[in-house]
């Protein structure tokens, strides 16, 4: 319980416009430590392991932001490199920019041990629930299994490596391909009525309706992840080709795959519309559909589309008649649409900061000093917001104790006996 409460407090703090650095670091570390302890004590319980995987993924996101802040100059040079390449600059100048941007270019090759730990927990959970499909009741087990499979694929998508040594994106696609179908509450309605007689007088369609929309939401997120991964996989493959050479059959194949994936993502927008209509209704009428469904699902769509557009912008072979700068502006627009739904959502803010640093480098090559300063300022503000402000607190967070009721208070430490 304390681990979940710490995780919730981290989420509350990170959602603030001006979060506090000490609290962010303390809450996420506390959440991981408490949930890890719970998993060790109750190794067979599926829920603590699931939340530990989610907490580890979130903790890694915090570490990722710290890496972006450390590599901000390298990402600026990364932008200069792409600006110089589009400008057909002399090779010595291009090579110098490429060398200075190596750390940014190879960020996806970092080990990211927390993500690998999260993968192991989700994998364990998936295997356990597949063997025991009624471990927590048929419907609940199915929902948890689907969530574990989705999150395992999501972690591989964040690792994002695609080279001769490892193909995380294809691994994620393979995992999503084995995601089980949802189990409807309607199949177990009689059992539910017999075991919960006190609930008979309630409107018994409500659980079925909510279960249906939860499945719809997860399926839309799965489709978004799958189609964005198909596009990203094609982009990664195209990155290995030289644009100055004639197109091979393999290159043309990956271009067709990219075009198909982008088209399918466009089609998915139409499938999101019923969700938008229902959530608008939920905001104005009495409804069982949580209003957060639209924000979570649609914001996730725009964020994933924004990030793959950023990756596409950096691969000249994956572009048609658009420049790197034009696609970066398009990616920026997608991410802003996500933030219009969830104003302080970390994933969209992270990618916006990354794009702003690259855009600053491109502006430098173009000689646009005002734009360069504007992009640098924007990136610094976003990264500072994500990392939290280094403000003084009344008590060092390490001395604070979490309580189940959700309050934080400084608790005197016991004096050593003897």
C-alpha cells in the first residue's frame, strides 16, 4: 500500500506545473523500494509485481530526462548535423558536427537497466497468468494479463533499439501479436449475481458497460502502439540506406511498409471518434464512462505519432518532399495536441524538449539567431519543469514517512537503544 501511495504522490507532483525536484526523486525511489520489498515478501502475488514494473518504467523515464539534460549540447549538435546535411555542407564541417553529436545519436544504445528489470517482471506476470487464468477471477485475471502484455511491449518500444545486435521494436510487435482477447463480464454474469446478492438491486449493466469501455480503451492503445511500431521499424530499417545510391528492392519494401503504417495511423483517428463522443457525453451527463478515457487514449495517440514523426525527420530516406525542419514542426504540432488534453503529461513534454534542442541546432545552421535562442529557452524550460525546481523543503524527504491515509509528515527518528 505504501508503495502505491508513493507512486500516486509522484504522479500528483509530476502533474504540477511547477513540481519540486526533491519530492519527485524521493517519491519515485520510495515507490520502487517499497514495491520491490512487497514483491520479495509476497512473490506469488501478481498485483505488486505489476505495479513494480510500472514504477520501474516511470523511474527510468526520470533517469531519461536527466540524460537529456546532460546531453542537451549533444542534441544541439545533432540538430546542426541534420541542418548541415540538408544544406549539403562540406564534408569536414558535416563530420565535425556528427562527431560532436554521437552521444545523442546513440542514446537508444544506453543499457537502461531499469527497463530491462521491468520487462522481466511483466514477463513473469504474463507467464504466471497464462498458466493460471483464474488466479484473480476470470475477468480480473484477463484484464491484468492484457495490461501486462501491453506494458511489456511498451517497455521494448521505449528501449527502441533496432540493429544487428538487437531488435527491440520487432520484439514489441511480436508481443502485441500474442495479446489475448478480452473476456466480457457477460460470460460470467450468473456467477457474479449468485456471489454478490447485495448488488442485485443496483443497475447491473454498469459493470458490463465499464468493462467494455476499458477493453475498448486498451485495444485502441494497442492499435496505436502496434501501428506506430510498424512505422518506426520501417524508419529504423531505412536509416541504414544511403540516399545518394539507387533504391534497392529492400529499400522500396520498407518505404511501402512505412507508407502503409502511416496510412493505418490516419485511419485510427476515425476509430478514436466514438471514444471522444462518449467522453464528451460523460462530462455532461450521468455516465459510467470515466472522462479520463479520452484524454489518456487520444493523448497517447498524438504522443506516439509525434515521436515517430521526429524519428522520421532524422532519416532522409524516410522523407518524401519534406525537409527535416518541416517534419520536426509537424512532430511538435502532434505533441502540442497531446498536451492540450493533458497539459503536464511527461512523455509529450520530454519529446518536445528533445525536438526543441534539435531545432535549435538547425536554426544555428540557418543563421536564425532569434529562433535558436527561442528553441533553447523552450527546451530548457521543459527540462527544468520535468526535473522539478530545486526549492528548499521543511524537512529532508529521506526523513519523512509515508502513511496509508495519504498524508506526509516529518516523524522523529527513534533514538538508538543502549
